[in-house]
């Protein structure tokens, strides 16, 4: 009985219609220059990767993953190399998951939030960071772009030094 309830909740979690006053806007077309005004670094490369995956842009996602493989950030280097070397977008999406968890564990910068899709990875679920606004699911891309929700208890009040 518990399993049936869990499966029902997961299956309907992304299928429910949001309230009429909370409808997401139409998807923005992919813009490789969307984050050009950000300072170069880990978060810019990560957001470029997340956005490219959400828009099914494999080549742009590989470039962003390669930019994350910066030797000065040893914690991310291995995971980013695996992502950059992915043979296809499905493999890159799988490699994106540990990258996301590594960054979520560090800090959630102001203006960003932790999003969660309960259906990703055969209902194990997957989290990622993204700019606040409409959900933009990197695990499913255009096929289920708005699947997911922002976690309510993400703590953005601490600085990286306090964590």
C-alpha cells in the first residue's frame, strides 16, 4: 500500500497543473550567451551546463562541463571530466547529478535555488541548482522541462566560509 501511494505521488508530482496564478512562462529558447554578464567561474559554468541540458543542447553542455574541470577546483575536476567526456546527452545528464550534489553541498548562492525532480533516475529523484524562476529541468530537457519543484528548506543564508 505504501509503495502504491509513493508511486502515485511521484507519477503525479510533475503532472499536476499549477494554480492558475502560478503558471510558468513559456520556455525561453536556448541562448548560449545568456550568462555572459556573470563573472567567469564555477557557478557560471555550472549554470551554462544546467541550461544547456534543459534545452537539449549536447555540444554546449559538453563545453560547459569541460570548463568546470578546472584543476584549481579539485573536488569538481573528476566529476566534470566525466561529464565533459560523455558520449551522448543521456550520459551527460547522469554525470550532471554528482556535479550538482557537490555544488549543493557547498553553498546555494543568493538568487539561486535547489530544484528537485522526483521522477529522475527511475524515481530516485535528482536535484540541481538553478536561478530562481521557472523550473528548467536538466534531467529531462524539453520532454519535461517544467517537471520538478524548488526545495522549500534550502538555506541560502550562510556564506561559503560558514558551511
